[in-house]
C-alpha cells in the first residue's frame, strides 16, 4: 500500500481526461488526446512501477491514489501487510460469514442483554452493527478507529477494526448515529447510520486520485543551503 520506491512520484502536468472513458484495463489505458498509455500505478507493485519509470523513453503518464501524508497507494506493502490481510481474510471468512448470516439474532434487534458486551450503548432493545473498512483498492484497513455517536442521546462508543479490517459492535440501541472512521494517511470518513435499518456496512476511506505526466523527486536530498554551509565550514 505505501510506496517503498527510492524516489517520490509527482504529477508534473495534470491531465483532465476522464480515466473511465479511456480504453484498456485496470492497469493500463490509452489516452486518445495525447496518444499515450496511462499506467495505473495504484494497481501495480513498487517493483513494477520502478521498472516502468527507470526504462521510460520520453513522457510517461500515470494515475494513482495519494494519501494525505503524500505517499502513494500501491498493490504491495513494505511490511507485508497486504499478504497478511489476505491470509487473515481467508481464515476469518467462515467466521465472519457466520456472524452476518445467523438470522434474526444478529441482523435484527434483540432484547437487551443479548449477544457479546462490546459496547455500552443500551436501551430497551439492542442490535448488532458489522463493519468492514477498506481503502480505494478494496484492501482491508486494520486498526482503523471507529466512533459511533447516538445523535439523540450523545452516547458514544469507540473501537478499532481487527487485523482483517472488520469490526462487530453489539448492544447498539435502535436510532440514528454519526459514524466516523479514522486511519493514518486517510481523511476522516463520516456516515449517518440508522439502526436497525443498517446492520452490515462496508466503508471505503477515500484518498486523492491524481493523473498526468510524472516526474521523479529523490526522497532524500540535502538542501542546497545545507551544502553551501557545509562548504563554508570546511573553508573556515
């Protein structure tokens, strides 16, 4: 997900052509206006991006998602989080499927006291709210912080998604809620949720989508003024 390349990719000349109207697949599409291929870097690994950039001849156009901290979303992760999530998703798939399909006991409101004591929002009846948090590439986001606030009473509950990007909140009283999700590198996501009308949700945390001709900027570069000062110290 975070790019691990030694250089930072920036858009030098933004492009206003609609990506959805270009011909091609998820990884590469052709721009009819500039007659160039446009690479979807967020659908590639860091190694694939590095090969394209290092072997380029002439202009290279790309599209990618950029997080609020300036890093690029790619299909791999430097610490192997994506691979871990895939393994966790496979092992958790059966458990989560059972969680959301056990019938009225989970999908509808139950009498107070039913289910696990995961939250403190309780009134006459309680419901279960099951959440999946993803990034724009549909990768699960682990340890995202979720806040559920009752718009009428002001009561709130806070919890984090697990390693597979899932969270189940039980003992949620019927009513309207302000649901907010925060995760490092993403803008805060807000949703208005009505319980029990909504019991299962998949939320995507959005990031900026950039497209155009790219340039490379070294990640580690000593500023010119620092080099000048270092030279003056040696002269003195």
